[in-house]
C-alpha cells in the first residue's frame, strides 16, 4: 500500500520529501508491529516465571528462542514487503542500496523488538507496559529527525535523538538513497 502511494515519485527535489516519507513510514510500520507483539510477550512472562520457579529451564532460553523465531519471521515479512514496495516507490535501483536498506530495516526493527521485550519484562502489569511502550513509540517517531529536524528540537529533549535507534537506521537509509543522486531543483 505504501509503495503505491509513492509510485512514480519524481526524481527532482519535489519528490525528495516523498522518498523520505516512504522510508519513515515503511520502517515505523514494522516498529508498530513489534509494539503490538509486546502484549503476547507480556502474557508469556508469567509462564516463563513459573517455569523458572520450578527450575524447568532458564528464562534466557525463552528469550533466545523467541528472538530466533521472530528473526526468521521478521526477515521473511520484511523481505516480501521490501521487494514489492521498494521498487514500486522508485527507490535507487542498485543492489547495494537495496540490500543496505534491507539490512538497516531489519536491524532497526530488531532493535525495537529488544527494547519492547525489555519494557514488557520490567513492567509489572500489561497496562504499564503499554503506557511506557506508547511513550517510547511517540518519542522515537517525533525525535527521529523526520518530523522535527535536529536543529529545531528543544535542547532539553535533544538527547532522545542520540539514543534513538530509529534515528540511526532512518538516517543511514536516507544517506544511501540520496548519496550520489543528482536531482533537478524545482
């Protein structure tokens, strides 16, 4: 769907913001998806704690198994999404740019998978986990330098920019997309 919204984006400066929007919204979609998975993780925490108290297996085994399975599922989902939407949106048609976008996309999503796992683990209730996760989601989306550019950020909150993994993934992909691209100024 998002690839069709950015279909036939001009290669001039008029299409630069649309390309940035495509990158931002495609990554944030999967970050929201990992936020939605936090509820299931919170439900399994009670079972894992019970297994730990009975000495069945260590909680680290559950975490590692969850990450491995989620890694496989997310790589497949992201690959299918990327093959369709990346070329539909008219991004750079180079192998290096595509696979770099794919790699940073997966790393950013996995970073937030771990962050939301941590939030669910330290929260005593599901409501608190969702509240903290929602605040984190709002902060990462606002302070990712897409909505508010770094020079316009309030100095008290500019530290969010530096600790935000979304910022690094988003800026890396933006650099790869626009590096070496000659755009007609309109």
